[in-house]
C-alpha cells in the first residue's frame, strides 16, 4: 500500500513561520522571542482557515498627516485675564468688631457693604448680639463684596437636652440692579461622630488641646467621671482617655459657638491604673444619661461639685484663714471663679435658708434626704427662695465675694447629721439611678456599637495605659 500524500502547507503560512524563525534568531531579547512563538502558534492554528484570508502584504495602506497648531501663550493669558476671580474668606465675629473691622479681616474693600451692615435692619444682625458668629464672604478681584453668610445659634432653639439643634443663616447678596438683598432662615444642625484620645502629661485641657478636642467636650468628660475621679487632685501623668463625641456642623462647617460639639457619646478614662467607662443612652421622652458598659448609671444622688469643672483654690483640709490670721480646720471647699459664675445645687432638696448670714455673706442652705445638707456661701446673688424645692443641677445663685471673703469664690459645705463631710467622698458613695430592666436589651446593642468605636479611637490615637 502506498502512503497517502500529505497536503503541503500553503505558501502564506510557510512564509509566516519562516518570518517568525528569522525574528527569533535576529533578536535575542525576550520580547522578540515571545512574538515569534505567538506568530508560530498562529500559523498552526490557522492551518484550515488561512487560505481564505487575504495576504496582509497585499492590503492597501494610507498615511494621514495632520498639523496641530498650539494656541499662542499671549492669547491664553488674555483669556485668563478676562475671567473674573471670586475669593472666599471666613472669620468669627468679635465683641469689639465694627462693620469696618470685620470686613477688613475678610479682605473686603467696599464702603457700600460697610454702610449696609451699619444701617440695614437685617445687616445689623451680623454684629449685634453675642460674638462668635461664623461669617464667610465672597468677593471679586477688586475686593467688592458679592455675598456674605453669617451662621449663629437660632434664637428659639428649644432643644430639650440643652444642646443646640438648629442655627440661623443670614445671607446678604449683591443685587444685579445695585444694592444688597438679605435672606434670613433657620436650618437644622447636622451631627457626626468623631473619635479621639490622648494621654495626660500636665493637665486635662493640655491633653485635649493636643488631641484637637473642644473644651466643651473636655468639660463634659470631667463631669461624666466626676464621681469617680477628682480631676483637680487625682490626675496622674500617663493617665489616658479615648472618646467618641458628636461634632455639630452648619452647612458642613463645624460650629464654633458654645456647646458646638454636641455631647459625649462614649468615653473611657484610665486613672492611676483603674479604668472607668461611660456610654450615653437615650431613654424615653428624649431624656437620657450615662452608664457604664454593665448598665450601671454614672449619675449619683449628689454631684461632686457645685460648679462645672473649675479649679479648686483650697481643698477639704487645714488652712491658714486669710482674715482671722489663724490656722483652723477648713470645713468646706473653696472654688475660685469669676464673679457671676453660676452655682448649682448638688442634689434634690428644699431650700432651708436663703439670705445674709454673717461671714458667709449671701448664703443658700439646702436640706436633702437622709439627714444631709449643703451650704453655698459668699454669693453675689441668690436665685432661690426659702421653702422652694430644687433639683440636682438647678441654678441657686452666682459666685461672689460677700461676707468674709478676700476675693470672688464659692465656699461649699456638705453635712451629714450636722457633721461636716468631704463632698467628693459623699458623691462617690452616693446611691445611683437604676436603668429600667425593660430597656437593657436596647442598651446592650447601643453599648456594643459604641464600645467598638472606643476601641477604634484607642487604636487611632495610641492611648497609653489601657487596662486589660
């Protein structure tokens, strides 16, 4: 039998294979070798269909050349010059501001705008009232005012939690027909959670400043843990904290006025090796409070201090009396503060005395349950009457220097059955407010989420000394 003859490779495929072989010999680099392999594989695969395709060498070729002329530099500069510039700057109003000084800080050179702020009823709102309004201005390249927006607390903001929920937006715009128009409206503040933490090196405020935490948040944190830690006497170098808090914004800008940071949502403080934790939990009717992660309330029947976080000029100890010039037991605590600083009741009770009393000057005495009483002396004014029932935290007067006082301060005493006691020890030992058992499942969910955020804040800020 004769072996059947094999069909010969078409001329085109043979040419391709030879071209691939020659390319492999001519170029020693990997890229050329890879090309040869690919082309050889194409030759084998296309065995059956190559005869149907036209020879690439026979396809028509066409070259297109197009000249590109770049635009001249002079014309580009001229086009930019024709575009008007819009500059934006922001400032906070000051107590000493006038229309001219505010506009000067904003970079505005516009006598008409200054006159409008002085004479227009709505324009005057920018500088009237309390300082600290957030003002942003947009001006043209000649310094003329195009628009000005002032943001500040809403006058009728009735937030039940004493935290702002809305702001006023005053917009002043230059009219196309000359002059200015104004728009006055109220808008809701927006809240977002922020994580932070720090380490105590010298003081609480130095640590929070370093961490970029607002003073209002530092004060809240001190209040939350006031029954656990005496922030005046018990802070230690190396103590650490992590915190989750609300940042309130107006049109996306963090607000700068009082309590602009919202509330603390969760916090952890490590003091002298002991860890204290707190989480905010909102109850029914919009009310809420702080609890540890076991659900035990951080609120005590008595506050540790009759004033918000303030320096203590003398503690519960022996002292040299500045007027009687003798060493004697100082059966109370003196809080140095400017005249007019609010004084609050440390617990629920009934006003037993409100008036003038010898060396105490203007004084308020409050009777509490369980044979306990408190005294607030040297007040500049009294805001309660005898027989009146007061609640914890209620304003009862203001710091002064009446009676035997060498300067403005509050003299505070705490008695149990007529015997003087250290108010801080009483606050730490006071009974707590119990969380409703029906709310515990929801509390557990909230606490778990905030605990995760606290851990994240700890990792981000590198808080030292966390207890395991």
